[in-house]
């Protein structure tokens, strides 16, 4: 199925609030369905969002603080209860193995879950049906990794160019496979189809890897724990301000920026948006629980041209 969409399940740092659950983000990228950082209550948030665990292929944990991982036991037991018929890979910092082992077996249950732990260390890379999933270490109080999903670049055939060269039917497939048909090359009848990219950057102070992860992302989900007035504390404890997160987006050529992981100390969350807007003039989404955020249409696609003409 072709659908690329993020469902935000929770947006609170440290403790849940009346309006914000602990973290939780479900990315549907066609058939690759990935759950990032299931904090406490994620199982119920999925219910409220109308999402089942059955399509889940992968769980990615950035680090073992409770607001990013306390939901693992519930999700794992639900995967077992619902008899998810395929393996589910689980990624988490390799140094946090003891935490994973405890959460994996937190209580007694009839365990038929086919969970496949693939811990993350520096240089991590796995191939998924959506492209390469990589991870880079971040700067936080404990071992933490950010994730990046990158679809390979490819090309799409342009019907008018094919027709102009008199290419039709099975010849199109041959041209795609071999890159050439007689004197016609693939480049003459196709247009580049840039791969789409998703980045997930949680608890961290500003560091080079934040930029490496975010580079050219169509959709960047990034923590925005603090406001500028608390920038000194943010740096000290390994967190970002909204302005810093937005500045990363600007410098990295991000298209849609999703701010999340808000501290409960601020009553008015629109201030995050105000501070981010100063730094970044692309699309900014202030995450709310149960919000759905589509991956923006591919650059150069007809969808993208249609949405541009509506602006
Ligand atoms: Zn956190
Ligand atoms: Zn943390």
C-alpha cells in the first residue's frame, strides 16, 4: 500500500500531562510500519489513533529513559496476544541491553511474539523495504541514537518522452533494465525521482550528528524540550530548544519540521512555534497527541506540483 504518514501518539517529555502522553510515533512508509520510542501508555494511544500492532515490522528506541521506552512491555505483550504473524525487529542502544531484557520480560505472559532484537551501535545500518535505516549517536545523559530512513534515488519514465522516441510496451521494461534501447538512453526518457527521507532525533544537545541525521529530510521529527529562556539548562542536560531545532531544519534543508517532546513547565505551547518560526520558514508542525502528519509529496512529482499550485 502506498501511504507515507506519521501518527503522533505522544508528545510529553519526562512525565505525561493531561493533554500529552509520553512519547510514541508510528511511521507508516508503504508496507514498512515502524514504531519509534514507545513511552508509557503507547498501547492505549494506538487504540485511540485506530492503529493495530499487527502491521508493525520494526520498533526503534532512541534510549532507555522512561518517556521513550516504558511502553515496550505493553506493546510486546500485545504483539504476542494478537499473534502478529511476522517477525518484528527491535532496535535500541547496544549498551542498554539489560534494560531491554527487563522490559522484554517485565511480567508473566504467554509469549509467542517473534521479536528479533538488533541492537544499535555506531555505524548501524539495516536495509528495510523502505530503504536504508541508519543510526548515529547523539549527545544526552545516557547512550542515545537518532534514526534516519533514506529511500534510494531512482527515476520515473515520462510518457511524453517515451512517445516522442516511439518507445512503447515491453520495450519500456527493457530500457529500464538495461539503461539503453538502440540509441535512446534512460536519461532521455525519464526524470530523476529523488528518494524521500525521514529523520527522528530525540533527546540530545546540539551536535554534528543531529545535522547528519536531518540532512535533506522530507520529514524531520525532533525534540524541542525547552524555550530560549532555558537554553543554558537545555545544553547542560542534553536537550534542544525550539529555536535550535528549527535552525537545524533550516541548515539541513528539511521540508516538514515536527516539533515534539515538550517540557511540562510551559503552559502555552504556541511559544515553541513562535521561536521556531524565527529560524525556519518551511512547514512547521507543533505535535499534538493523535495528530497525523503526511510525508510531504515527493519533490518533482505531480502531487507536489498540484499542492504548489494550490498555495
Ligand atoms: Zn525524553
Ligand atoms: Zn532522555
